[in-house]
C-alpha cells in the first residue's frame, strides 16, 4: 500500500516508526477509541489530532483519545487570548487529511503544534497515519522532532 504524507515525512527525516492498520468501522462513535480497541493498546497511549483557531491562527492540539482538548490551556501554551475548535472543512483543507484520519505529521500547511505532556509517560504513542484505520507508533520525542510540537498540559477529562 502506498505511503501517506505522514509516512513519507517520517522516512525523509529518518525517524523510526511502526505502522498499524485495522478495519475502520464507519459507524464508530470515536475514531481514537476504535483504534485503541482494534490495536489492543491502552487508550491513553493513542492521541488524536485536533485543530483549533487561536487569535485568528490555526493551531494543532494532540491529546489522548480518552480526554478532551482544553482550549484555555492550549491558548495559554501558545500565548493566545482564546481558542475555539476549527471548522472540520478548514481542518481538512489546511492539513490535507480527512477528519478521523488527520495526522499531526506531514500536514499540507505547517501549523503550530502542541502535544499533551502525558505523551512523555510512554515509550511509544500512537497517532493517525493519515487515513482512517491507519495508525503510526513512535516515541514521543520523535513525534516532537517530526512536528516541532511544544509540550504542555492541554488535555482534560
């Protein structure tokens, strides 16, 4: 199967990663929880990629699928006054990925990224590989290296 912009970007950077594919159920209520269950991993090791608009600029929040993106904490982490969730169509257009398959890696537009600091609790974490049913496993440090993400407490239950 052909690579995605995410796998191409990681390969170009020489960053090691493992791919995991599973059969995506279009009826799944949560793409991230579906991935965790299908792959048999703790849900707090699987991270979702969410886009927000902060003071007029798009920013990416990468948080565990078991939590929610804390928009106030995200704003604070990047020095913005306030943030709101970005429109799904805008997220797809700016990243080049479809909702449910937005990878933080290899996005069409280089955006500010903030990774929830809980990622550092694990040797490896999982993020979307660029399509539904396709996850990438890599170390938190390599995820930061690939995305330029800041680490901050941006997730809440």
